[in-house]
């Protein structure tokens, strides 16, 4: 049981970091970013290139992943989503645009990196084995880094000027604009931060699970699951949803390991029952 809990917390930390970027973009712009998983994959491949191929330090590779995805996110918001939101009267337009960007990034990743699974050398060697818990040191380091990034993000949103402005946008976009908040600027910053978080977690997990061009869709699905569990647009809900999904996956893969993919069938069934009872998720309102 101790091993199951430890695995669940490790998975939950990664999943929460993935969900944070998605829920931030939704809270600020009411946009479901279907390309979030592809951003994760791109971050993983950037880390693979900088750390695994060029031999630069892992920290440099992780920074490169985060900064590259932040720039891509800012450009997407400014030249694609902002334009569509201003010109279109239908919310479905942004969903179609997000789906198109997901397919576009899939094609770009496939052209640049191919179909093969890629991996990088372990950042730390050795295994922690104590009290019935067995975890490689690299997983402990990655889990700790994920928790640090989550804490830093929450503190930044809570106490920084930019964070307060983005929280105001999430609560009431029109009221924030009337109070002098520069909506376009902070929407772009928020989209860039969401993409950056996806790139960072992709860079972290490439050291554990590797990366390939076909996992963007499944990662996006998991991110949407976490957001639905916690409540769309709720930062605290995204964190809770990530840890809940991580624990459910850990327990399911342990209890149902003989039945293969039945674990996710059970998770989806449980989610449908949960959403029929609480359609807005655990928290269910914009975080401010």
C-alpha cells in the first residue's frame, strides 16, 4: 500500500503541473486548448535535443523547453486566438482553431522528430528503498521539481502583480478591463505561462518515460480529465484533479494489473458518475 500511495503522489505531481497550464488558459480566455498535449510533447523533444543530443546540462534543457513553449504560446495567442475571439461571434470558432493547432503541431513534431520513441540518460542514478517504498532517485527528483514548480506558480498567482491581474481577468474580464487591466497583455502572458508549464512537464517526464510523436492526444485527454474533476478554470481544482487522477491510476494499475486497459475504463466510468452528480467539478467556479 505504501508503494501505491508513493506512486500516486508522484504521478499526481506531474499531472497537476500538466493541468495547471490548461486550466490557466481556460480561466483567462475561455478557450479549451486541445493542443496542450502537443505542447507537452514538443517540450519533451526540446529537452531530448538539448540534453540528450547536444549534451548540455539538464537545467539548461528544461529552461530551453519552458522558454520555447512560452514564446510559441504567446505567438499563438496574439496572432491566432486573439484574432478569432475578436472577429467571431461563436465560441465554437476557438475550439476549431485549438483543434487545428493540435493537428498542426502533431504534423510539425512528426516531420522534425519522426515516430520513434526517444529517451535521455537518467539525471540521477540509484534507487530509494526504505519502508516498503521503492522509487528510483530520478523519479524522486522529478516529483520534487514538479512540486516546487506548482508551489512557485501558486505563489506567483497569489502575490505578484501579474498574477493578481490574471486572477481579475479570470473572475470578470469586463470589470478587470474597466479597472485598467490591460486585457490583451495579460491574456498573452497567461497563454504563454500555460504553454510554458506544458513544456516544463514534458521536459521533466522525458527523463522517466521518454517521448514520441503520438502521445499528444492521450496527454490532452488526461489534462481535460483533471480539469473536469477539479472544475474548469479553477487552479486549486486542477491541482486536486491531478493528484486524484494520479492516485486513481496508481491504485487501478496495481489492483487491475492483470486486466490491462481496464483501469482507464473504470476511471472513465467513475468520472461519468461523478460528473452526473457534480457537473461543475469539485470547486466549480473561476478561481480568484
